[in-house]
């Protein structure tokens, strides 16, 4: 992935999380499905997980703890992520 396409990929992930907007977040499969809207068809799960880790490290997203089935990780956007999208709309 080029630096430009990686940036767009990260913004697309944030947009997907922002659109969901619930406290329950989205799991990997849902994120992958919604990324198709942004032109990322069948994005590899490993790529999404890598970028989710990056976005979490930056404070733009966070993992959602689950009491039942904690192995099914989900993420949601943070206030910092929403601010980033608001300041960087295209």
C-alpha cells in the first residue's frame, strides 16, 4: 500500500466506526464489509487489524470490552478520532 492509500484506508476505517456510533463498536467482519463503500473490497483482515492497532495507539479508536466472547474483538471511534475526521474532511 502506498502512503496515500494507507492514509485513505485509515480514514475509511474511522469513517466506518463513526457511522456506527454505538458504545458496542464493530467487529472485524463488520468493518471489512462496510469498507467496501470506500472501495476496499475484501480487505485482508490482517491489514485491518494492523491499522486498528495503529488507530488505537494514536487514540483515534479503542477496543470495546466484551463480557461474553471476549475473543470477538470490537472497536469504536473515540472523541479524538471524531475530531480528526472533522478537521480532515474531504
